[in-house]
C-alpha cells in the first residue's frame, strides 16, 4: 500500500504536517528533531495502533539499547528500496529520494557558515520530486530565507 497524502495534527511536538510521500522518502534531521514522532504517527495509522497500549521496555531491552544505537549509527539506507528512511543529512549525502522531509532545521545544526551551508544544501537537494520543511517558529536556521521561506 502506498499512501497518497497524510496529515498529522497535534501529535507530540507536531502541530500540523501534511505529507505527500513518493515511493522512496527520507526524514532528515538532527537528534530530537521529531523524526520519530512522524514515524510513530505513521505506525499508528498503518498498523491500527490507535489506543493500543505500548509495552513497557524490559530490562534486557534497556540494557541492549546502547549497542543498538551504536549499530544503527553505521547503517545506511539501501539505495533501491522503497519506504521511509530516517537519517541525518550527513548520511543522506550522495543518495536521492522522491520526498525529503527536513525536520526541525535549527540554526545550531545549520548555521550560516560554510559548513552549515554545505550541509543544508545536501539536505534540501536529496529530493527528486518534492521536499517538506518542518520548521520551528523560533531559532530556525537563517538559511531557510535562501529558499524564500
């Protein structure tokens, strides 16, 4: 099943977001940018999870978490697969996606410096069809102004 359009409203830190995904999509953003909130909302929609109680993590799951984080940091998305991929802008370099969703582009992550401009360029040029920027009201990168936003 491919979704044609998804609207997420008032879910966790997401006030309102409408997505028109393609076959290959990527959520880009630094830690704590809201990428997991988008994925959880999609999980609730696609797997009938609304109202489903989430099991509490077990001690073994908590103990294994640091190892899983380290392992996940070295995984790159397959180039030919379809779906939704979650990665940083650094990990997206050299890849293309139908839709890029740039989550929470704060000034501290994309400063108006040479390195910040290069990273922002990588983030917004990964899309072949469309991109969506979910920007905060305050502390957004000034580089958004270069896009007319």
